[in-house]
């Protein structure tokens, strides 16, 4: 997972796997917890740069050209 878009894709696949019974709920809970922490840390960066009136270059939030 290199971008927020790829994380969304991964989480959608994880949701499908959970509904199909291919993955354990405990594992899904841990994975979504980690995803939430990654998103929160990116949000902190964005807020920091906004306060400084700067434009951040956060690779995780950049969309790939091919999307």
C-alpha cells in the first residue's frame, strides 16, 4: 500500500473477504486499526502544513497518474 487510494482498494477487498468468510474478524479488526492510524498520521501532517500555510508533498496522499 503506497497511497490512500490503494489503501481504499485493499480495505474494500478485505471487506469482501470478511463477508465471504475468507478472513477472520480479529485480523480484519487489526488491519482496519492500523489503516486508521496511518490515515490519522497523514491528517496530522496535512493540518500541520495548513497551519504553516504550506503545501505538503505527502506521497501517501498523492494519486498515481494511471488512476
